C-alpha cells in the first residue's frame, strides 16, 4: 500500500510549522506535496510509511524542516486504525525541541554533575526524546538517534529497571532528584556499573545523567591510594607533624610527634583524640599562643621548645606554618617539630670552645706583650752599661783596649739582635690581634715611599747597594701608615740583607687593575725551594742564610699587614739570582696617574744610575 497516493481525510494543527507545507496542500495533492518537500521531510515521511507496511504502529524520531527553515526533531507516531471495515492511517508529530531547549538550564542545575556529559531525556511516558553522543557511547550505541523514541527500559537489566521504577522515580517525585549506582545494559547485552542521576523536568520529563562508575571508582581508588601514601610519608619522616584547622582540634598527629609527646596519634579519618590532650596540657600553652599568632598573621613562626617526659629531656625546634587553600584562604596551621637536642648541645659546646679560644688568644697576647715589655727594661739597662763601658775603653792600655773593643762589638751585635727580636715579637703580637675598624687615611703614596727610602738610605749607609724607586705620580691610597711601613721596611731590609755589595734593590710602586701595589726586587741569594712553603711562618729561616742575623719574623709581619689590608702577596725567586716580593691592595685611590716619574734614590756611596725598572730582574 502506498500511503502517499491515498487521500488525506483530516489534518489538524499546523503542519507547515513542522513540515513546511500547509494543511490545504497536504490534503489536496499529497504526492506532489511529498515531492516538493525538503529532503529531510520526504525521508521522514517515507521512513514512517515504509515501516507501516510491516507493522500497525510506528513511533519514529525524525528531523524535518519547517516553513521557517528551522530543522526540528520530531517524534512521529503513525497507526493503522480499522473503522467500519476501512483502514485509516492516523499520524501525529510532536516537536522534541523542548528537550534541547532545556539542556543549558539542565546543565546549570546543581544536582546534575556537569562534569559528566552523558545526558538523556525521557518524556512523561518514559520514551527517550533526547540522547547525546556521550550517553550513546556509554551504552555501546553508535548514534544517539538509535535510541530516541525507545523506552529507557531497554538500557537496563530487569533488576535495575525494578530499582528505577520502585526507588529512583518515586524518589525523584518526592525530591526532584535522585542519585544512585546500578547496572546499565549495553547494546551487546553486557552489563556495567553506572552512576546515575535523575532530575525531574517540567511536564514529568526526566533528565538522565549517567557515567561509568568504574572510571569514578578507579579515580576514587587512586585518590585514596595517594592519600594513604601521603599519610604514610608523614608518619615515616623523623619530624613531628601536627595539623589542625584554624580554631579547630588537631586532625592529624604523626607517629613521631605522638611518641615524643606521649599522645595517641590521630588518624585523619577518625575523630581527634590525642590532639585534644595536647591542646589542654598547660605545657603546650606557648604552642597554642604561637598557633593563634600564625592563624591571625599568616606568618611562619620558629622557636625552641624544651620538653621533659618520663625522665627524658629534649629540645625541639617547633615551626608553625600556615597552610593556605588554592583560593588563598588560611585553612590550617601545620606544626613541624624537629629534635634538636644533640644539635643544640653541640652548638653550645662549639660556642664555649670558641669563647675559650678567644680567652686563650687574649691571654697569649697579654702574656707575649708583658714578657716583651719586661725584656725591654733590662735590655735598656744593659745597653746603658754597654755605652758606659765603651766610654771607658779609651782609659785602658792599648792591648787591653783592643780586645775589650772586640768583646764590646760582639755584645753590641747581640743587643741589637735581641732588641729587634723583642720589637718584632711585640709588633707581630699586635698585628695578630688587630682587625681593621676605623676607616684608614688616604695617603700620598709617592711621598710615603720616598720618605721611607730616604730613612733606609741612612741605615744602610755602610753597604754599597743601590736602592732604586719607580713611582707613578699623583695617586693616593688608603692604608694604615705604621703597618704598611713595617711591611715595606721588612721587605727592603731583607733585600739588602740577603744581597751582595754593589747590587741593586729595586722598589716599584704601581697601579694595577685591582688597585695598587708595590714590589721589592733584589739580585741576592734567592730562596731554596724546600723553604718556600714555610717562608711566612714565624721563626722560619731558610737553609742558605746562616751567618746573616735575623729573627724569622719579618715575613710573618709582612703577611699579617697584607691580610689586615685585604691584599695579596706573591713572590718569585731564583737561587743565586734574586727574589721579588709583590704586594697588591684593592684600596680606593685617586686620581689616575697621568705620567710615571722615576726617582732613583741611592744608598750613600752608591753610583748614581737612573734606571727605570719595569721588569723583575730575572
Ligand atoms: P729574617 O729575619 O730571617 O730575615 P724574615 O721573616 O724576614 O726573617 O724572612 C724569613 C726567611 O726568608 C729569611 O730568613 C730568609 O731565609 C728568607 N728570605 C726573606 N727574604 C729574602 C730575600 N730577599 N732573599 C733571600 N732570602 C730571603
């Protein structure tokens, strides 16, 4: 039977709205009308008529385009009815668009988990009028349209259908929403765990919001597992951890803290007990106070907390740290407790040792200073007697006078050495215990070195050694004059002492990238390699200087002076050729030199040789 060729006997409503043709057109010329319809509409009509060939009642969801051009989802039902021996076809179409229209509103409803996207809608008769792709996939269907028009019951096994009918839908009527877990049935008949939410729609429709419970179960299990790991970690560390919400009781006390404080540890999943003991104990009053401070200021607090229990004593370092939620709200205060008993003991011991070392150092300084001064008094009186004796020598017979003069000469040498030793011990002692405090004066470097060289010329007058000085002009540097003088004199005196007659000792003052410096170079005996490492140690003298008087303190003094000024000292040496000591300081200086003046200064009797020294002699 080709229904399209039959006469339409009655059309109610406005078919043009759904199918784009008027009631009159439909009734007059159904075949032509069908032909002129948009593709959607013709397919829909033919689909229904096709099914009517094999069954008497057809309910089908189709898409059709109305006169206004809008494509709508229609639920078409058609039925063959026998009246007076004639078979009539009764058809109706119902727009399901209301289901789509309510979707955004549904999505906003609080009782629907918007994170789950699988959605279906049934009408008052329990027929699926909307079924989205996610929901289709959940139930193993390829297309959502395969399900529209069917009863929701095909999606569930009998037990679940019973549950929905007897529990879920009545619950839904009572509260407007229902949520539960049941078995869903896939297209292939296999079952799965479904987490289902139902929400009522106006007009007794229902929104079905499903999701695979197994995925949620896995996620929940994962969460539980990682949480368990987290608590296990907190229990495994050797730091006490206590956590409580602001203004609330302790929610967590780890095993370490529980053992220290004799508490029942608090399982975060159980009501707090041990933490309560802690709050109530007056010993912990300072904790409470600091916890309140952290909660009100949001700032971390660290303090030491001495604690006694069962005859044992501890010192704990307590750190109260605020815990903030993602939205910035201060939610909990976490207390971290470290056992620092041993550490504090060692710190106290180290402090005591340092104090004692300082005291010993101070005692040593005072002792050396006292002894040196005590030496000076008898030394001065021996020098006085020596002077008187030397005056009397002239009154003795010539022979006696000669031998007496010899003895007095030896005595004079020994006195000089002893005096130098006492002076150097005193100076070194002072240097050992001095650190830069006051800002040091700016000194005109050229003037400073020229005067020193002049002074030295007088003292080395007996030796035919040329002291040569190379200076850049116009620069000042800040240093301690007395200390720098001591360093310089020791270096120059060594240069003179360990050089042969008629050689040169060259002093060069210079500006260097780090600041300024000076070098003292001689053409003397040099320093054996074996002695070089110990050269700056007090009292160390090299193996090749026997017969030359010295104390072994000069270079130790130079080193202390360099340290005092934060400078550096280096030397180069070659046996039988000479040595050069270079001192460099990073003191501020001004202004930049614009020329280099060379002023040779000569020891008396020396030949005038204006040589500018720019390189070491070897
Ligand atoms: P000393 O009073 O013996 O000169 P110093 O501390 O000044 O003591 O020097 C330590 C040692 O370093 C000296 O004894 C000497 O062996 C060696 N020394 C220092 N300067 C020179 C130098 N310019 N030439 C050779 N040896 C030197």
